[in-house]
């Protein structure tokens, strides 16, 4: 949306007071995010700003009291953001909430402003094939609609041509990619690998177990490729089959374990992250113990722990809740376990090549990632940003390692092209291309027509020559007369010959 607005000439700002209009995007995955969105809408109105609501929350419940009278842009309509914003600036209220089920919603070649000019976040599909009982995202995003591989590959190529060094593939479930268009995730990944420049990398996004199980061997082959991070986010949500069934997750604990075990065997060193929901309404103490046991078995380096919260309108919201204190106790126990181990013990002295792409929260370091997408902090030195840097690990903590650049190695930029400036609109160069093509098409057509006209003229002359020698005197005079005295008319007559 930022890209379209910037391309149209609107000025984007992060300063709330400066803005004439607040465009607020929303996420319905967690309740705090929804509360925050509501607070922002109310704050914008109190400050006298025009407000446009976007994203899953407003799509899922446009009739909410706090959205009354506001412009809303649906998740499948964001390519019309300029229209909505401009109408709203004129004092009108516009609501675009439609979109067909077969439409992923947002053309991939839309102009965009990357938050980080070194990283392209590329949606490969919208929606999913599941109906998890706790999920509200499904209400807004609907069923699976995949982007065609050629569009995704074209966007990737364009991104690298604009100096991007890392691509993140995202969606509600990347594992389901392609099931609606007769292709598969591995087929897409191999096509992408072909266009990733050496030294640049691809990170695969969240992948639920059910659909990737059909392609595990092939996914493993992709994940060992040097241009792909050996990293996967596979949310298990619970270690209890009974709870997984009540969540309607479409897999069991053995399925998940098979995914983890096969990937760990076939992709040495792979990082696997997972999610757990603590305190699902039907989760017994024994079920929770099974979840703890699963986490103990795999010691996941990254574990996202969420307390169950009923999302209005979902089947799980109609189930009897566990006491809040019990939900908190379980998430605390799991957090304590997670904090009890460190995935980076014994890494001091190890050497890695890291791709540096971000600034750390402490503002003193940059963040790079090694081949396993493990976080390595390096000194904040501008000459390292966007480059492959050889480092030696000097210290570690629970979530990251700190590396010292190796003196004998020169940091390398993976591509010759520099990134766009922060805030610069991506995709503008691409948009001009069809115009160039159109011009050359017309040029080619004109040349063809001219060549045909010359050809016809030659035939005409030969024809006249023939009849001037073999036909009657009258015929010859008539034809020549036409040519000599009526040039323009003669060309009209030429068209008639056709
Ligand atoms: S896979 Fe489940 S949790 Fe994820 S978006 Fe689909 S329904 Fe929601």
C-alpha cells in the first residue's frame, strides 16, 4: 500500500502528528494486536485525523462499533488503496471488502516500499486449506489461492535487480502452496533457486505439517542448497493428539515428529522453530505434559509460546475455557523450560559466513544470519551492511551469537547492484517496461505494413508492365493514367486490390 501511495505522489511519514490521514493495518492472529488496532483507530479520530482501516480485523468485522463510518480497505483490495485514501481525504467514506475466492488479492508486481531495502517479503499464496477451530485469520483470508510460479519468479528477479539480497517467502501456510493450481512448493522453490544470485539467500516461511509431508525429501534437498537458509518454521501447537484433533489441525504428533526427524537427518544443522498454544479449552494436565515432553525431546532453538485466547466467532470461543491462572501457569512452565537451555552453547570459536541485513535493537550491532538462519551480531560498521561477512563467534546468549569479522577476509556484496534508498518505490522500473514493449510492437507493425505496401506496389508495377506489352492499348492507357495523374487515388486503388 505504501508503494502505491508513494508512486501516486503522496508523502509517507512515520510521524503521527504530521500525517493528514492514518492508514492503519491490522492483524487478527492475536488479541493484543487487535486491541492495539482498536486503540490506534480511536486515537486517530480523537486527534482529528482521517482514518482508513485495513487488514484482517476490519475485513473480518467491518460492522464493529469503533469502525462505524470509517473507510475500510479489504485484504483483497489493497491495490485500490489510492482510491480509498483520496476519497477519504475528501471527506468520503469508502468500503471495499470484496474480492473473489480465486483471487489472491494483491498483484505481485505492484509498486511497493520495502521496510528494509535489502529484504523482499514475497507472499506466495493467500489463505489456507485448514479450518483450525481457534483461528480467525481464515475468516479474513479464506481458502488457498496461490500466485502462479512465473509471477513469483518474476518478482524475485526484479527484487534482486533492485539490490535485494534476501527473499522471505510468506503465507498462512507455505506448505499448501500450489495445490489449487496444480503445482507444488518444491517445484516453485527450485525455480526460485535458479534466479537467486550466488551469496543471496531465500528463507521459507511458516509451513504447517499436513501438506509438506508429501514433499519432505524434496524440501530437504532444497534446504541444503547454499542459496537457501536451512531453516523451517513448523508450528505444532500441541504435543497431544487429543488437543490437535480438537484444534482440527489435520495431523498428529507422529506426523510432526516425522517432519522434524527427517529434516534433521537430511539437512544437517537445520534450525526448526515451532509454536505452542498453552491452555486450549480441552487441554488436560496430561495433554500439557505431552506438550512439554515433545519440547524436551527436540529442544527447539526458537519456540513461540502463546496463551490460548478465544477469538470471537471461532468454534474454540464457544468451548468452556480453562481458568486464566491455569493457562498462565502452563505457559510459565513451558517458558521456564525454554529458558533452561541455550542452543548456542559451545559455539565460541566457530566460524561462519553471515549475511548482514538489519540493525540490532541495541543500535550497537548489525544483525547477520548464518546458513541456518541463526542470528549473529556483528559490530555496527556501515561497511558490513548488505554483505557476506566471515566471522568468528566470540560470545553467545540465549537468542544469538556475537561474531568478530575475520581480519583476513574482505566482506563481499552478493550482487553488483546497490539496494534502493530507504523509502524508494520498488517496481516502478518494471511498470515502464510494458510501455516500451508496446512502442516496439507498434513500430514492428508499422514496418510490416510499409513492407506490404511496397510489395503490393511492386506487383502493381510488374502487372502494368505485363499488360502494357501484352494487353489492349486502352487498358494500358487507363492504368497508366491512373498512376500518372492520380497518385493518391492510385494508392486507394492499391488498398482495393487487397
Ligand atoms: S492453517 Fe489454521 S491457523 Fe493457519 S491460517 Fe489456516 S486455519 Fe488459520
